[in-house]
């Protein structure tokens, strides 16, 4: 009974490591199968748990992934959970990333600081696909949505469709906020 459970644990571990190592190296199932000289459907079934791992697969799979057999059998290291990224300033707004590249759903979170110089809106407001969300931590934010002008106080959150022409700036001093942008919003607010 214990031997079956241990075999299941090893099988599960190797299956997880196979997928993790393959995807972290940017390899497809076909790439690894070709290198390991096994059928791609066999590799797919091994990764999905639909086929049990045979001992003769281990050395070939390890070699195909450029790791030792021991490395293929060990528990994966937990990645450092801290998000590290450099601040980026664009149009008097400094952005600190709070999510890694490629978060789920294409959303990226940032802490922002709006410089007090950012008080005068442009003549044309941007419009893009998606939604923006902001939570003001300190200062007063001016938010213009279409023909409506809002002052957002600390502790207030806003969410709006970015198909509406929009702009944000400072009222009378610096503003700090947390914001979540979709891919289109990030591209617009950080790079154009």
C-alpha cells in the first residue's frame, strides 16, 4: 500500500516537473518528445497523468530537458514571491510595477505617483480598449471622463471603461494611487 502511494507521489512530482521545466525553457511537447526519442502522445499522456511513468523514460526526459535525473525528481523550488521592477516615469506619472510580466488576464497593477506639475489636461483625451481601475492613497486626483470632471479623494476608487475619453492629473499636490490597467491601458499610459 505504501509503495503504491510513494510511486504515485513520484509520478505526480515528475509530471509536474516535466511540464514546469518544459514551459520554463519555452519548449513544446513536440520539442521534448523529439529530443527524448519518445512519441509526442506518450509525453502528453505522461504530463497529464493518463500514462504512468516508466523508469526508462527518466534519463531520456532529463537529457531532453538538459537536467540531471536527480533534478527531474526533486521538488521544484518555490520562486521568490517579491515583485521586482524598476520605476518608470512617463508624462509626469511615475509607475512602480506591482505584478510580474504576464499576469493572469492580461492585467497589470502599479503604484503610481502623479507629479503636481500634471495639472493641465491635453487638448485630446486618449481612448482605448479595456477598463482602468484606480485607488487613491494620498493627494487629490483630477479625473476627466468625457465631459465630466471629478476630484477623487484618498480612500476612493474609480473604475471606468477606457472607450470613454479620459485623463487624470493632480489637483493641488502629488497624488499616490494604486492602478490596474489592461494591456491596452498599460501601453497607452506608460509608453505613448
